[in-house]
């Protein structure tokens, strides 16, 4: 199986970008990550970059799709963020979400792990067949039947998180799923809430069905975010993997210049 990877990350209407993405592969295993930092004064971007380095460096030393290992990678990254909080007062309150997808290309299997409201989606024939569930207040309202997904996306407390990396006061809430079969033609999307929140799941699927390639899809998603997001909207980051029939893993990544949108 060949996996094509395309990514973008934009600052949106903010003064700087606290999102990061990253990927690693050795021809057998692939790891892809998105992290969405928070904390202000530069802390969010430090937190998210710290998580990216911690997770991908550790994964590269012992690649696997074992969900217990993926959970441990995120727990280890949490400790790395906490360790850096003591460097300065500007970093003391920094937090970040994270979503990690790992793929075994030889076995055509994948697994994911996440904390917060950055998401992973698995699309098959243009339809969402699996998706992470946010660690957020509105997600709890959805689970309890008080809101549907669309109502949660528009709810005034939609940004209240119940879990994120950057604390050791309580046990870290890491959700895992896998292994899942990855079929030819499947599409995986990992993204920050700055992408999925203004668009919604139905539009993500609709634009995918209208796109002949991963680059085309991300270009279309970027157009939709710019058209639909509110002024001053959040950073947004997306990384997509398209599974094709083949033997070689290829990487294709869109340029990510600074966004010129106003603050």
C-alpha cells in the first residue's frame, strides 16, 4: 500500500500559529501528529512543538501501532510539557491538545490516540466510518443526549476542554482506538479544532467527495475555512493520508507560509 501525505497549517485570524503537525516513516510504519497549543505569550506554540518532538522521536526509536505504546507516548509527552513550564512564567500555564495516528503499511492496519479536541477521522468511500470523540464539555452533553454534534459545534462553551497536556495534578485522559483495517482508497484526516469547528463533519465529507487528490481537498478546505470562519478565527491545521494501491510510501506536503489574515 502507498500512503500519500499532505498537510497545511495556518495562523488564521490570530497573531501567530500555536498549531503544529509532524510525520515520520521508515517504509513500514508511519506516524502522523497534530497538536494545538494554548497558553498565550508564546506558550502554546512551545507546548505543541514539545509534544511533536517528544512523540515522534520516541516513536521513531520503537515504531508500533500498539495502543498501549501510543498512550504511553502521549503520557511521556505530557511530562515533557510540564518539565518545560518551569523555564519561565510565560510558559507556566501552557497546554496543548494532541492527536496521533500510527499506520502499519505492511499489515494495512492503523491506530490512533488523542487528548483534547484535535480530531482524527477515517473516511471510506467518502463517508466517515470512525472519528475521535473530543474531551470537552459539549461532547459530554452530546453523550448525555442533551446536544447533537451540530449543536455542540455551535455551542457557546464548545471550547471548554476537559483534558489537555500540561498538567500532572490529575491522571491524563488519553483515548485510544485500534487496530483498525486500512483499505485501499481510505482517507485519514487529523486536524485541530480550527478546521473542523467552522466546517462540521458533513462538509468535510462533501468536500472530500468533490476532490480528486489530497492537495485539492486541503485547498478546498482552506477556501471553506476562510469563507465560513468568523473574524479573528483560530489557527487551523490539517494533515491527510490517502491510501493507494502500491509499494512505496510517498510524502507530499503543501507549503505553509504565514497567513496574512488580520488579527
